[in-house]
């Protein structure tokens, strides 16, 4: 409940300041436009479109999701948070906020891909939905803990992609594989190993984040 | 009436290689006002941050007890009211929205009656629905007092409590501090003579330096 209250505060604040939403919207718009211009009238393969989808999602996450903690640091309200909530509440609240942002962002990106790219054809929607669900959860968890780490650093902009790349790489590779399977029309049961990897990644990242957050949050 | 105590046991703090203070041993207890004084850079803010569990000491222990029971560090935030120049509230919210969010995040129900009482005492009641962005520095300082007192904490830590306040504001703050000290523990870190004059005992940080 306390974490939900923190999320509510963050969401209300976001609606007033548009701190992350504007950055994300602009990034998505610009990236997809650049891809469309560079492709022109060329026909690209289905697999390549699937790959591009996750590339756009990865870089959009880089540009918007760090804001959860960075905005508090920049406004000087980190200490205020220290004084009103336990570290686990803060991490949970920020995670809910990033989950919502990731799902919104990725729905928009996937929707734009489906209407703008003819080669973006998913034959097994259920498999894609499963990958999308667990993938988004993984991106949100990883981005939240990385955002907490980099918010204390002086060169936040550089550090975020540098730290994110090795942490998100196994997730993105699994998601690319699953998207390829969904495009081929493979069944959910035949993709069990990749789905299990995805779920394990989420569980490991969530556990590690809760264990580490106390140390990160302490000055 | 609560019996809140804070025990500082051999507190040492280094910032990088610079020693800030060394070997502070002190006990604070309810119904008293304590002062922490020293020149600029002597570590007043650092010490109050250590007491409030915002930063850790390099060595030593801080033990908080409420009615003789040790307070767990994860629950400490709800026992502390904190005012400081480096504390910021959310500019994009009104004063009342800030207080409402803080209560909800603390997990306590928002006491509108107390909120209005404090807003009235500190002359912010007419501006409670204005965004904090439009407040003057003095008004923000008064709002910080409400933030610190709203949840009725047994420990109130005030770092430079009267900075940015005009004379009537200072008088009101002194009145509130004395009233709070009837039941609670108040610690003031300041250089202002008038702030320190309220304190029964004062820790002079200059005495806790050693040559390195």
C-alpha cells in the first residue's frame, strides 16, 4: 500500500512535469522515423523487423526509465524519500512506476511497428504476448535498479547505457529469439526453454534488486 | 508521553581522508532540547544526518530507543521529524498535496485537522492549495516544519531551523519547538545564538576534532 502511494505520487508528478513521458515519446518518434527513412522503399525481412523492434525498445528504455531516481536526485528530493519510507517501499514504488511506463511505451512501439512495417507479422500472438509480458517485466526491474545505481553518479548519461548493456543483453537476446519463434508460428510449448530463461531472469533480477537496494540507497 | 532516547557511542566520521569529528559519546532523551554547534564545516549537518540514519558513521553506533525498545532502522523514518536547508519538497504539488502524499507513503492516515492546525500556526493556511513552486524561501521553510511535525514524531531534528525566516516566523518556530519539547526529544544544529539559547545542553563539535 505504501509502495502504491509512492507510485501514485510519482505518477501524479509525472503527469504534471512530463519528465519521462516527453523524453520517451520524442525518442520513440525520432527512432522510428529514422528507421523508416533509412529503409525507404526497400523490403526488409520479418526477422530484421523483429530485431529492430527490440533495438528501439532497448534504447527507449535507456532514455526514459532512468528518470525514476534521477529526477529525485536532480530535484534534491532523495533525502525527503529517505525520511518518509523504507528502502523496500521506495524500490517497490519506483518499480511499479517503471512497469507502467515500460508497458505503455512498448505497447505504443509495437503498435507503431505493426501499422508502419508490412514485414512485422506475428503468426503466434500468444507466444509474442508471453515474451512481451515477461520481457517488459525484466526491462522494468533491470532499469529500476540500474537507475538507482547511476542516480548517485556524476556522469549519469554515460553510465546508464554502459551498465544496462551487459545486464539487459541476455534478456534482449532471449526476446529476439522468442520474437523470431512467434513470427515463425512456433507453439508456446516448443519455446518452453526460452520462456523459462525469461522467467528466471525476472526472478533473479527481482531478488538481487531487493537484496542490493538497501546498500545502493544508503549514502 | 513517550520516552525516546538516542545514544551516540564513539561516533567517528571521515569524509574522504578528512576527519570531521572523532569520538562523540552522548545520550539524548525526551523532554529536552539539545544543541549542536560549531563553525561552518565543523560537521553539524553531518552529525544530524548520522543521528537521523541518513548517512552512516565511519565508526561507532547510534541507538534509538522508544520506550526502552530499540527502534529498527527500517522503521526509524516514522519516528523522526527532520528540517534542514538541504531538504526539498515537491514543487509541482501544493502544500496540502505534499503533506497528503507524505502521510500516505508513511502508511499513516492523513490527519487533516492537524495539517490545518499546523498550516494555520505557520501562516500557510491561505496558500495551502498553491503550488510549492510559487512559495518564497521562508514559506518553504515553514512548510518543512509542517512536514516534520505532521506525523507527531518523538524525535525532532532541526538543522538551521530559522534560516530564511522573518522575525515573526522565528518567534512562531521557537514557540513550536518549546511546545514539542514538552513531550518529545528535540535536537537543534545551528550557529544562531537565539536557536542555541533554547537548548539545555549543547555539543560543541570543535571539541571532537583531533590532529591528523
